[in-house]
């Protein structure tokens, strides 16, 4: 299916690794021009090189998105290069374990900057261009906002904010035909997830317990599965879908717990 994304300029934050990288690759395969925004240019350039290796196009921008100034600089760089933005994928973030007991004011606010505030700022700085292109915004979010996880107050709050902003922006941007949706991720196989599992006392046993709880096929969601849904939602093939929180999670959040593998 041709998703009509050829030469569309799509910003992907955190585009060098994990879900972000998968989105960049999927977009490039559709002929779009993904803009990889990440804090280490060497990582950004690796993905750009990967895309160019199969004949795609990409652009790489180094930016520390926890800094408001860096958010603006990143969008300005895209506009200076291409003159437009056709879509935004807010993805960058990190489950940093800032809990109610273990955290404090400084850590909590710092985590909000890492995980939520740049979602707002990137959309804010892109909005004039998105109004012209009638583009689309996708916010990558997490189940932690709905299920809780424990010892991750700041990350859960950030994801609750991502979900709320998705619905709020969908309403505010109706007059401009800008669609806004969120993809809710549960247990997804990414390098960040693998690093977390490796810190546990029994990583293999813990991973099996987690996958046994995932109803569909008792396996982790892949980054590519998240990316495929993201790219579809960015395209005009989803032209009447907005304000939705779409769970790509093998039924993890909503299906009956009795389906858990014994």
C-alpha cells in the first residue's frame, strides 16, 4: 500500500535508537524524509547512513531536548533546510525511575523536562508549518500512565501528560485539519528495555514472566510493529482518525488477565 508519504518531512525525536529508529527506517521505506533528532550526532548519523544504504533519504540533527532552546534550534534547522514540516513524532524519553519515595523535587522536574515538556515544545515550534501542511502529530506514550508500575512517578506523570495533550491538541487543531494521535507502548523489545532487564538479578526468568503475561503470542511487541502503526497514522490513509490512544501491545493492557500463560 502506498501511504502517500513520499518526500514528506517528518521529525522523529529520539530517532537514533529503539522505536524512534524503527520509525525512521519505516518512513524512509515509504519515501518520506525522516529527520532524526537526538542528543548524540554520531548515533543520528549511523541511522542516516543506514537509511541512505537502502536508497532512502534522512536528515540528522543533534539536540538535547530537555533544553527548550535546543528544541527551537532543532525545528529551526529543519525549516532552514526543507522549508516545511509535514509531521512530528514525539518519541524521545526515558523511564528514569524517579519515584515518590526515592525521588525529590529536582529529580521530578528534571524528568518532566526529559519526558514531557519537549513534547509540547516540539509541537509548539512546528505548529505554524504543520498548519500549512495539514500535517499530523504522533505522541509515543506508555502503559505506565494507565497501569502504574511502581517507583516511576515522574515517568508515569509524563505519559499521563502525553495522553492528555494528545486529546487536547486533537481538539485545538481541528480547524486546521491537523490530526493528533498517541500510540501506547507496553512491553516492547528495545535496547533501553534490554539494558533494564540486564540490571535485574534474574533477567531471563523475569523476561519470561513478562512475556507470559502478554496475551497475543506471549511475546514482546517489536519496535517495527510500533513503527508500522505510527507511519500509517501519519499517512492520509488514516485521514479521519484523531484524538485516539492506540495500544499496540498484544492485548497487554486491556485483555482479560485470565489469558495469562500458566
